[in-house]
C-alpha cells in the first residue's frame, strides 16, 4: 500500500476521532517524516470525509482517455527518433499528427529523454554501449 493511501486512512480514522486537521498533520509528521502529505492535503481529505465520502482511493480521472498511445505511433516515433536524433517535438507532433501531451506520453513510454537537444534512450543497451565505445576508439 502506498504511503499516501496509508496516510489517507489515518486521516479518515483521526477525523472520526474529532481531531483537527493541524493536529492530524502533526501526528503524520511524527510517523512519516519527509513523506508526509502537506497540511492543505490533510484539510482537503478531512473536508471530503466530512461531506460523507468514505473512499480513500483517488477517483478515476475525468475526460477522454489518450488515444494517441498506440503500438503504431510508438513504432513510428521510434523510427523517426532513430533516423534523426535532433528532431524537434514540434516536428514529431506534425509527423505523427498528435498533440504535444500525447507525444510526451509516447516518448516516456519508449523511455526516451532529451539530452543536449537530442532524444536518447533512457537506459543504454549493450549494443548502444559497444557502438559508443567503437565511435570513441575511431576518433
């Protein structure tokens, strides 16, 4: 069970005991230290529990689900990045006909990140490492 979810359960219990949000936060700090949620979060959850809500889990996000993260787009994006490591996110959005947020999601799924204006794999494979070594030796 994640720490935030545990803290919500504690908040719910202490709220039923009629303890104020500030006191609840102080008690959470004693137990969870740096991982304690902010006092404003404690107040928000106390409000929810006061209004009769009893579910400590987050509600599912509203809105339309992302439809741009498809195997076809992932494969096409991977090909585009491998062909040109300096391709911009704007060019990728245009090529794939998807929005910037969707592009960020697909890039994260493929575990790429920007390094000095180049998209590179987050974790280098043995093949990547050997290629880098070979390039350096050729210099």
